[in-house]
């Protein structure tokens, strides 16, 4: 019997949970996921470091549920271009932040490295470009520090 291939359509966003933001003040949350794994389109494991910059409104990320969500992705067969967009959409729907930026730095595969970024502040993503710091990083290096 063949095992069912799980795709991006099988990613369960209900795993993500939120907590009430304990303050109405502005602040930034940075999260690093150093062991982000999933199956590439050829069903080979892919590995990445994911960096989330999060400006909360009323809800913050419950880290335990984020960990469970990330673990859930390990058996999903998906391209990283699709995955970053699905991940972004699920995070935006669950947390409705003031701003969120996700950067995925993928380990080399076949001698080629990739770095993908999505930012809710971008006008093309429906943002207002209130935070223009990303414009200074268009030629940034591969290393992402926290």
C-alpha cells in the first residue's frame, strides 16, 4: 500500500495558538527556528533556518504551538517558495500582527543556496510601507543574526 503524500494543502493552521498581548505598547519579538525541516518536491529532506520578526497587536505567538506547527511540517512535501507563503498566510491569519517579516535561509541543495523573505509591510502584500527598514537590506549578506 502506497503512503499518502502530504502537500501544502494538508498543513493544519489550527495548530497555531495565540496568547493575549500583555501590553498595548509597541515592541518587537524576534524568533529563530534553527531546525526548520520539510520534504522538498522530490521527497528529499530540506533544511532551513527561519527568522520571524513580529510586531504584535492584540495577540502574541504561543511558542509551544509554533514548535508543534513546525514539527508538523516535517512530513509535508512542498517547495520552499510555496511553503514560506503558506507559513506566512497562516501566521497572519492566526496572529494579525502590526507587522511580520519571515526570512527562510535554506541549506544548500545541489550546490545552490536560497534565501526567501516575505514582509507584511510591503505594498504588494497589502502593507503601507510604514516600516522602511527592509529597503536598506536589499543587498544584505546571507548571514542573518539575532
